[in-house]
C-alpha cells in the first residue's frame, strides 16, 4: 500500500539559509500534519491542514510557513535557519480532519543546520 | 509538562519475554495511539484505541486504556529482537478543531537475543 512520501530525506543547510520540505500524503487522504522531532525528544506538532486550509497550529516558529496544495501535497518552508532547527521533520496524513482517524507518518526529513 | 508521559523510559528484556510500558496523559481524549520508532527513523502506527474502549489486541500487542486514571499500557508478548525500538503513545485531545497528536516521552525497548 502507498505510504506518505517525504522529500528530501536528508538536507544539510547553513545558518540563515532557507529550506523547503515536501510531503505527499497517502492517496485520498485530505489532511496533513507536520511534526518536528529534535534529537532524543518526542515529536512536537507544528501545523496541520485539512482540505487545503490550516486546521491547527502548534509550536511553529514565525520563520516557518506551510501550505497544502490542490493535489493535497504540502510544503513546509523554513527561513533564516538556526542551529536549533536541526531535527527530524515528519509529515503525517489522515483521511478526514476529524477525530479518531489514524495518522500515518512518512519516513521523515532529517535536517542538519551547520 | 507534556500531555503524555511514559514509564519506564527504558526497558531491557530477553527475547521471548513480555514487555510492558505505560503512558499517562492529562486532558480528555478522543483516542490514544501507540507508535514504534526504530532508531532515528519513521513512526510506525501500531494500534489506536478509542476513548470508549478499554482493551484492544493486535497480534502480539495488547493495549489497555483507563480514562478514569488517564493512562494506557502497551504489552508486547513473546518479544523478538526485531521489537527493539522506541515506543510512543500519542493522544488526540478533544477540542473544537484540529486533530493534532501529543506524544509522550517514549520508552526505549531493547530485546536481547
């Protein structure tokens, strides 16, 4: 079965650079979530979209923005990168924006900021 | 502190033994999900238990949920070396909009062959 696809899988950037992470949800899934997992930490919710509209916002820095496109894929744009942004970034998708829906996670994008 | 917290933080067992880990949370939830993460890799969904369910089984996994105590447990029976991973519980709090998951601290399980 098709899974959530994230690209790139690994990314190395310098401080103050920008990065764009992409997420392709499972076919027919209309809801996308972004999570950040720092080294040795739990995943932390950043932002979510349902039917191309932002549905919830977590601890996402103002330097980050995201959107969901007409084909339901999503992009997380990160600007003015800081060393502390180095983390594993997960995208998850589900069918329907309501509760009690399983979120399926992608393999993650490992971002290293030097 | 975090919505979900796990106990123990680390667990080392022999292959064939059972592994039990617990998760506590703070707010009312719609459901609780357990995920497995191999070292630095993706989160694999294991099982979802709804707030009106008390116990659920999936293969060698058994999950319980006690909403009165705001806690859940995950039991892995007859463990295998391949079960070595970190296990996270994640809760989906009742709220007006959005369906974000709040993760617990994770339990690192080492299954020795």
